[in-house]
């Protein structure tokens, strides 16, 4: 018979064994569950699930903050996330005819090609896409690329909610870039403003933070607070919104000035050749717009040739096209003057009709060769995109066109004032008979002047191909405006052409918001007519052979 101590030890051992068994069978408390992985949450998207269940899974994936979930979320938003009908396995799919190339949603490992019938697309709707965008924004906040983090922080600004505060605080705690930190603080301020439990002082600080952003998204946030339940917050938000409205109005005026300068540079390029031709020869050339068109199509031909034979030189296409466009349009202009216009000097109406007929012939020739549809002329990489100056957007192609117009204008001034050919052109402009008596061959000066004006129009076509459709009708959109610039600035005067182009460009852009594009042009035309009644020779009068006659 066992002693009492031995019996007690045996009972204690049995009790411990029973306790361990019961502990293994008992359910675990919520806090002791195994951590959920991104892979398991992504796999939970498969199968016949309701939209609410899919939204819950997306929220859970976003809450993990694991960047490895990004490919699956993007695929879900794009409609490229599938699950197997047989096993429910979730994959990223890429359609290839009647089959789908499957890949692992986390690792990206190729899983082979599966028939479409074996897979079912994970269903999405707009609310799910919105949740995916929010989740991707939160994931991108942890990216190693500062540009991606900045983009994600800015994307969260208008849609930040009180529930995003923890994510934003975590991102701020590890952020070192000043620009990204500022964007995160602005997004956190919006989350604070929308939190009903936030204190009045913290919301007032948030109003000041949003006000410093001073753009339209900030105005939208503050405008929604002008009727806030807290009078102090409502007053502060209204005052900040008014300040931002004034700031936006100021930058809107600067934006109009920029658009006007941009349009003025285009008008200058289109009109400067016409100013030379009209000023020296007194010829109303209705085919001047077609010289612009020839330059644009020369750019198209050069780009096509480089794409076919030397793709690495594509960024140099404009530099190659510029001299070729000058030569092509200049040659056409020279032939026009020698074969037609020189027989019509002193008969302006016949010259107008003859050049109008030439313009129709050139348009039809281009339609026959290239077809009537628009042709694509791509921007080189250094002319693509834009940047911001305050609240004003500046596109690179417009900026480079302004620079090009200034360079062409300066080069033409030097040519007319510092070269022998330029001095002969000026002499013919001021007094044709005296120039002829001094031995200047005025017919050849006329031909070279017409070729020069046409060549400059061809270079204008190279620039216009970067901002306008390249079509047989390209030049028709600029011929009337070009004549208005020349007449307003003063016939034959380059400085007058510059001032006229800039003035008409800025005036057009300031009138368009109030009168519309068409009525704005009509108003400009009426103003020019009234101006010409007072100053028939334009802003900068230049003596010419017709004035002396």
C-alpha cells in the first residue's frame, strides 16, 4: 500500500496532465491569435464573397501596412485579380487570348498559363476601388522613394479621415524629408478637422496648417468648415478661405499673363515672316499660313525617318527639322516670288487672289501626299511635362517655344542690322528707287526677302507642331491673326510685330474668360479696327515705298 506522500505526488501529476490537456483544448483569447499574414488576407479575397466581405479584407490588408500587398491591390483595382474555381486560390492574371498567365499575388512568381474557364475574376465596385486607393496610399507612405511618399501624402490630403491619424503619425515618426513631412502634417490636419472628438485648440491649429498650403484642395477643405458647429473654427476657416481665394485670384491673373505670352510667342513666330514680306514688298501673301504648314510637315517627315532608321536620335528631331523646314519653306517661297508674284507688283488685289489660289493648291498637294487626317508629331523628352511656379502651371513645350521665338527675333534683328543683305533689304524698304539707283538689284532682294519670310514661317511650323494638330489646315488658323499683328504693330517693323503679338496674345487670354474664345477674337478685331482709325500706320510707323508714293 502506497504511502500518503506517494499518493499525493501521483494525484498532483495527474492533475497537471489534465490541466495541460484542457489548456490545449480551450479556445485562445483574441489577443493570443496567430498573426495574420498579407498572403492569407489576399487569399481571403477568393471565392464567392459579398462586396462587404471584400471591403473588410481590403481594409485589413491596408491596416497591415505591408508594401508586398501593393501588386495584389493594384490588380484588384484594375480587374486583374482572379481566383481558381476549383481551389479558390487567388492569382494575378494577364489575359493572353483564351488563356490567362497567372502569377503569385505576393511574390510575383509565374504560375503558368491557365484556361480562362478555370478562373473567376474577383468582383469590384467603385467603393472597393476607393478603399484600394486609400490602402495603396497608406502602403506607399512606407516606400523607400521620397517622391512616392510625397505623392502618397498629397493624395491623402483631401480624403484624410479621422481613422487615418494613426497611419499618418506613424509615417511622420519615421519621415526625415522636409517636403514629405509638410505634406503629412497637412494630411493629418485634415484628419483632425474631420474628427468630432478633436479639441477646439487642435482644430484651430489644423486650420492654420491647411491655410499655409494655399491652393484649391485647401480651399475645398476650409470651405466645408465655414458652417462648422464650433464658431471659432468656422470663423478661422472662413478667414483662411478668403485669404486663399485672394491668393488663387492673384495666381490666376499671372496664369493668364503666361498664357498670353505663350500665345504671343506663337503669333510672333507666325507673323514675323509676314512682317518682313509685307513690309519690304507690300505683298498680301494669303499663302503664308501654308509655309507654316510646310514646316510642320517637314517635322513630321523627319520624325518618321528617325524612328525608322535612327531611334536614338529622336530627341534631336526638332534640331534636325529646323534647318530643313527653313530650306523647304524658303524654297517654296522663292519659287512663288519668281514664278508668280513678281508679275503682279503694284496690283494688290490680283496678288491677294493669286496667293489665295496657291494656298489652296498647297493644301490639296499635302492632302494628296499625307492624307487629310491629323499627323502625330511627338514632343521630345526635354519638351514634355510641366512644372509649377506657385499656383501656376508652366508646360515645358510652351516655355521652349517662347525661348525659340525670342532667339529667332534676336537673330533676325542682327541679320537686318549687321549684314549686307539685311542692309539692302532695309534700303529697299525705305526707298526702292534710290536703292535701285545705288546699284542694288531690287528684284533679287524681293525674291530673297520672300524666301526669308517663308523660311521663318517654316521654322514657326516646327514650333507649332509641338502644340497644335499637324494637318493641311494648320496655317489657316494663324493667317488672320498674323495679319492683325502686323497691321497693329506697324507694317515692316520687327519691334512693332513683337509688341503687337504680345499685346494681342495677352488681350485674348484676358478676354476669353469673360467673352469666350470666339467673342474674344471678335472683340480684339473690333478694337484693332478702332485703333487703326486713329493710327493707320500702326504702333511703330515705318516709312516704305507705298508711304512715300
